[in-house]
């Protein structure tokens, strides 16, 4: 393109921009209806010329150039006036969108705050620097949604170690000097006007704290003393000016305070109270008209913002996609995540945008921080500035808009509850309990009265007691229909004993019958899940949220969750975090199993992935802590191998972790720490630490039982051996059963090089040439020994029953070792540690009949689901039996038992074909 052509195109674009937007009408409306804008245009004739020509971008650039004055106060005020004028006219002309206007105003506030900080420091030290002085933007500045006459609500923090100052200056004193200078430079109204109104009252403990707060003090406050409203404020926080890097680091450190992983019922109730107070503290007209406040009134700006922030606080700790600052962005994210209705997000979002536009029109008139509709001629002026015919038209539009937004906010805060029914006397309650079928109704009635007498914090306040009394009849009705009502009541008591605030829980359960049914199912159908709820009531939020399970990248997402949730240098906190994440994940998967949402074998695979993540996290944490004293060993590492169901990727909810520890590198090497150790001792102690990290109970409870008896030489051997020693043992000394165990070996933790080295040892062991008769004899003898010492516990013990899963495992391992040397090169899948791959591969080789896979798959489902619903393998009670059948894809428990019997017969046939031995089924 030639220069002349480019020039012509630019002129065309400029003309098109002018023609598409009403710059002339905007200037006319501004001069007629907005005295402040009229005066501003009079003071900036050159700027008016640019705007009259439709050159909005050039006008913004002209305004920026006005800010280059050597005196910061003068430059910032001139920049602000030019910016406010340019944006207002561009806004009225339709050239600048609402989001563009808010972003430009917010970006100016950031630059102004930064220049004020640097100016304050330079006046004191001569340095144009901001190290150690942090300005956190909250509120509308933080979300880049400032309006024309917003104040800004920064929090000023400082780092005494890096804050610039004179040699003899006290850091605290000079930080306050800087803070006062910043506020004065921005807020003082001079002949040039003002820059920004600054409000520092959002700082920690503002009634007693200095204007600028030390980072350490702020950290202590937010980690232990902050209130719910401060959490809400930090949703929109960002490091805006000064030492940006230090500010971002601070926000990262306090993120767990804002975004809590578990639902905090006490905090939710505080939030609910805050939303009520928004309405209660507003004393203006309830409906649009003169005096109505578009920010604080019913259905106004603040209610839309708080609607979004409340849902973000409740759900954002578990869903990072909700951690956005802008109000429209938050509403869209909440709708996308299914937390609010899409139509609500649309109505609130569109309403919010329109309310913000009206707010801007109000403030353009006289550059005042006002949100209230005026009366008479002044109301008409605002309406006509916006392009409407009259104030009446504006009121009519706002009446319709706020009726919609206000109704949605009503649903959030809830309507006034009806008067609760009178509390029945113990005798009356006992009669009701008898009617429901409870045994020893008198004792249970007295027990319930004991709950209500204030002994438990969760039912101590009048509001909590009212909510509990409203829930109780529904709860008793639901529990009475369960298999074991008395035990369910005991388990529910465990929840209220350990919960500090349960008023929100009681209200949710009363309002949502499906949620109540889900809780009763967890309390009554599965002793495992009920025990988790009783020990850790915070897992209730899994029941409340019921987010669809995402099985993609389970290992990676679980590991990242474990890494993010604990202090970097706190070993115990890291172990607690691992337990917390695993407990919640297990409970989530258990509820999904209970409700038959996913096939049990899919749940088993996910349980294996989260266990693998726990092993990785425990190894990382233990090694980091261990290395503080003993250092590292170059070119060496600890390797973790999973065996059994862990190695095969099919854990049940009650599985142990069968593991072997190896280490790479020279066994004669020594660590480089303050207390060096030889390689063998180093890795054995480290392995012991890892096992303890996975198994020793902490404040968050126990995690897994770790079984390392499959290591070389069993209990008599060292916990960790070198890869070379492991290879030699497998080649020269291992028993047949140890080689069988290796068929499900999988490296869970180790570098790619270490994994390849171990995989080679396993493959070479599997492919050894063997005497078929000796192999068969060894396998039969081992199975006979197990049958003699481990007996089936009941009709659903599909693991130990003859024709069950142990027989399938022995059969598969026999065929793998028997035929590996012959087929492994071309059919590597036959040696896969997971049976979902290995069994089909053996079928394709005509070594097993096709029905065996279906038989194994069914019994695996029964094992996994049965660990929750029939833990002892015995006949479950009716409701649990029905749930078990449904989880396994059957319409009835009887049908399930019949199919399990057929599956065992299939296994018996395959056993007889390969071992020439008939099983007693």
C-alpha cells in the first residue's frame, strides 16, 4: 500500500468513525445538561476541537500529554480533567463502550497512585522508586470498573526491609509520611481540581491501624482475624501500584483466606447477614423516583455486585474459574459453571451495565460522587443527557429494570421465614417417634432435647435452634425409612457435635428435599461415608455442591491441589493438606458410587489416580524436609513402585497401598547435607518418612495403610534397595509368587530414566523361560495356602470366594508368566499391569474365553461398590442391597447375585481348562 493510499484510508476510517457516532449531539447535550462538562470544555478548547472532529483516540492521547507536567499534582489533575471530559463525550456519542470507559478510568487511577507513591518517595530520598511500598486496589478499582467520580479504596502496605528512606529514618514513621503525602497529592482540591478521592478505611483494623500497614501485620490479620466482608472485598483485589511484584506475592499468600476449599457455614451466614444489611441500611425510596439511589437501592448496582460476590465466595475456593474480578465476568463464569441460572446472569448483567451508565450520567452533571436521582428539572436534565425524552421515561425504565434485578436478589437473601411451629414436648415427640417406627422412642426424645439445650455450638443461637426445629421433622421422617434409623441418628449427632455453625446447613436441608435425601443416604447406606461425615463435617460441602466429576487429568489436578493448599515451609501443614484433599476426593467418589452416577470400575481408576497423587506429594514433602538436614545425593533418586490393585489402577475404597521402594545411582554415594548419610541409609530413612507421611494420623486424620511386604526378602529385607540389587534379587532369588506380583508393578514416582530402568527389570523378569509344570505347581500351592488361611466372609466376598477375583488374578498371572517369553514381543499388552488391558489381550491370544472379561468386570464392580455398601462382604440390609445392585447396573439385588454366581462359574471353567482342577463353587 502506498503512503497516499494509506493516508486516504485513514481519512476514510476517521470519517466513518465520525459518521457512525454522534459527536456533535454529544457535545450539545453535554453543554446543555451537564454544567461540569460545559466548564471543562471551556477550559480545554483544543480538546473540544478534537472531540468535535470525532477524534476520540487523539483526545485521549492529548489528555495523557497534559499529565506530563513536571509537578505531579498539576500533571495528574490536568490529565484527569482531560480524561474525564474525553471519556464523557465519547461515551455520550456512543464511541466509547461502558467497559472502555471503566477500564480507562481505572488505568488512570493505577498510574496516578503509582506516580503519587514515587513522588512521595522521591521528595524524601531523591529516588524515583517504589520498592517496598504496595498499593492494593480493592472495590471498583480492583475490578477495573471505576465510575466518573469514584473514590478509590486502596490498602497501603510496606516492607520495612526494602522501603526507600533516609539512613536515620524509622521505616514505620516514613511509611506514614509517604501515605499522608499520597493522600494529599491525590485528594486535595486545588485550582486545578482534584485527582482522586482516596479512602483508606478498608485497611486491616482501620480504627486502630496506621495509614500504611506493615506486610507482616496485614498477613497476621488476614490469616486469623479478618471478617467475612473483608473476604468479599478481596475478591476484586489486585496489586495496582508501587511494588507490584511484592503486592502480587502478598495476594498469593492470603489467597487461602479469600478462597476457602471447604464451605464455611459460619462465614456463609455472615455473608447472608451482610446481604440483609444492604437492604436494612438503605433509607431512601424503595422504588425508582426522586431520591432513589441507583447504587444502594433495591435492585441497584450494589445488589448485583453482591449477588455475584456471594456466589464467588461460596464456590470459588473449589472452582478457580470463578475467581474473576469484574462483575459481568463473574456473572458469566457463575452461569457457565452452573452455579446460577443463565437467565439470571443475563438479566443481572444487562441490568448492571444500564445502571452503571445511569450512574455515570448522574456524575457527569456536576462531577459529584452521587448515585441518587434528583427531582424536577434536574431529573429531566439527567434523562436528556442520556438521550431520553424526560425524567419520567428514565424512572419508568429503571422501575422495570430494578424490579427484575431486585427479585433475583430477593431469592439470594430469602424472604422472611414463616413463624416456626411450636416445639413439641418430649412426650409428644416420643409419640411421633413411635409413629415413625423408632425403637426406644422415649430415650431418643430425651436425647434430642439434649441437643437443643445449648450444649452444641451449632444449635446454640436462637436462629440456629429455629432452623434446627424446622428441619427436625423432615430429618426424622427421612431417617425413619432407612435400614438403621438409630445408628443414623447417632451419626447425625456426630455432625452437629463437630460443627461450629450449622444454621445454613439446616436451612439448606429444609429447603431442598433432594439434598436431605442425599445426606440420609450417606448416613445410612454406607458406614464408611457416614464415618467420614461424623469425623469431618466439612465434607458436607461435597453433598451441597454436587459438581459433576471431571475424570480428565485426575492425577495432575489432585497433585496441584495438594501443592497449592499448604505453607511452603510447613511440613505438617503439607501432610494435613494431602489428607484433606484425599478425604474430600474419596468422599466425592463415594457419593457418586452411592448414587450410581458412574461405573464402580471407573471410580476405582480415579481412586488409584488420587492415591498416586498423594504418593507423589508425600514424597516431595518428605524429601524436602529430609534434605534440610541430610542434603541430597547427586544423580540418585527414590523410586516408588505400586503393586496389586494400586499398580493395576483399580483401587477400592478400602484398599491398602502395596508399594516397593528402590533407589537409583551408586549405593556407595553420600549425601551433601549438614549430616551426610550413605546412599543405602539415606534412601531407607527417606522411604520410611514417605511411608509415615502416607499412613501416620495427623490433625486431619489417617490416610492410607501402606504395605511394603512385597519388597525383596519381605519384612527381613531393607525398606529400599538399589535398582541393581532389585534386578539381581528378581533374577536369582525371588519366588514364583514374587514374580507374579511383578505382573502388576507400575512405577508411580521416578524420573523417566528411572522408570525406564525399572520397566526393563520387570520385563526381563516376566519374560524368563520357565518350566510350565513347576510354574503350575507353584501357583496351585500358593492358591491352596491362601484358601486355607483366608476364608470368604460372606455372600458378597467376591475377592476370596472360589471363582472370585483372587482366582482370576492367579489365573492371569499364571498365563502371563507362562506365555510371556513366547508372545510378549508382539503382544506387549498381555503384560500390562491393569487387567482391563491384560485380560482382553490374553483373550485375543485364545488363552482365555471371552466371557472371563465380563465376569472379572462385574466382580470388580461388586468389590468396589461393596466396600462402601457391604464392607464385610456379608448380606447388606435391604436399602443398601438395592443401592449396591443399582451401582453395579442391575435392577435388583437378586439379579445381581445370580449374575455373580454365573461369573464365578465362568472363572471355574477357565481354571479347570488351565490347571486341570475343579473349583468348589
